[in-house]
């Protein structure tokens, strides 16, 4: 890599780091608590902190309190916001994909559903024996008992 390209890359990195620091300063200001102000007409107004930035966005000059939460940031800072937003979205997507692929269902799927167990419970409540339910459904009585316990269905 030539010296010029290397210097440009270092300069770009320094500018991005500086803009990130200014952006974090702006965020710190935006998270300050709101205040109550008295207007000239004697009304109480809730005002919110807004950062005051230089035109190029390289310096936070101060704080002003305004009655709205619509913030103005110079274009250079907005570009950094978009950069960080895209980066965080990409990371979240990658993590989501990794966690989905690592999730494994242990064991085999259940043969009978909670609805099946509810039907068996109704049969049992109506006075049928486990043997009779087994004859009608073809499900072994010990399976019926296990699924009633599994789905916590009282008989």
C-alpha cells in the first residue's frame, strides 16, 4: 500500500473516531432529563435538551432546551448514525441466524397432542375406564396416563 493511501486511511479513521465521540456527546445531551419552563404568558412548558453542534458536526458547542424531541444533527453525524445503525442491524441478523442454527430439539416429537389428552380426560371424567378408552382410541393406558400428566390435565 502506498504512503498516500495509508495516510488517507489513517486520516479517515481519525475523522470517524472524532465524529463518533461527538455523536456520543450528542447522545449524552439528548438523554439528559427534560425541564419545565415558564413561558411569557405564564404557562408551564416541558422542554427537552438538544445538542448545539458546529456546522461541520465536529464539535458540540452546547445545549439548548426546546419544546420538542425533533433533533437536528449535521450531515456528517447523520452519516455516522446510519453507519452504526447498519452495523448493529448486521450484527443482530448474524446473531439471530447463529442462534437459530444452533437450536436443536432433543428427543423425538410427541405422538399425541394436548388436545388428544383433553379428549381422554373428558372420556375419563364421563366415567370410562382407562381400559375402555384404550379399546376405543388404540392408545395404551400407560400412554394416556403419561400424557395427562405431561400436559397437566386433571381428571
